[in-house]
C-alpha cells in the first residue's frame, strides 16, 4: 500500500488535500527540500495522568515536542530524537502499534530568516513513555500538564484517539 493510501483516511484537514497528495507522492516526503511541505514527527509523552509539553519558541504555545525527520530516519525515530533534544527525556514507544496515534496537517508561516516560504507539515504523533531523564541538548521550556489542563485541540484529539481506558 502506498504512503498516500495509508495516510489519506487519517488526515484531519481536507483543506490541503491536493498539496498533501503532492507531498506524500514525492520522492522523499520527509525532506525539507520539498518546498510545498513535508512529513514531520512528534511525541506525546504520557506519565500517569500527565503529558509533557514544550513552550514552542516561535509559535509561542504549549505543544508536544517534535520536528523534522532526518535522512535515513523513520518518523518514530525522529519523534524519539526530537523529544530527547527538546526535553532531555529518553523515550520509547508506548503502544502496541508503530502507527501514529494522530496525523495533523498544519500550515507553517513563511520564515524569511530561514529563506523558507509558507509550507505544510504533515505531523505524525506517537505515544511515548519515559525510560530515563538526562540534560536536554536544547534549552526549551518544558512542563507536565494534566490531561484536563491541555488546551491544544490537536493534543485533545490525540487523547480521544487513545481512549480513556488507555490513559
């Protein structure tokens, strides 16, 4: 089954259908060289009745840690790496399936400093658990939030996708 066929039913945002199809059928849908957009990965780290969020330095919102997928890296590997880089937490998959618990499509505004035009991110979100904690390579504010404190609609949707019995 093609990447497009497996992801298409899960995409939450039909507004970007044509652009998503172009990204997903590109030679390397993870590459930042795709100027229309690319697949990214993030981790929903859950411990008890809390989830770990970072205060995104550019978006200025509390979000799950995540970012771009490097060459020869799977989306899951990228999510685990990004969580470590941004929080210092070494994590592993906390679900039976390697499928993302949520896929979100969102537009990234143009960034003249990076010479990037506006583009899409198709973000794969994975449920992760903490294995151990180290010093974070990046200096990003992080905090644990109870599920009821989370205001982000995408993260709330991921909680619903998981179902109350899994939390």
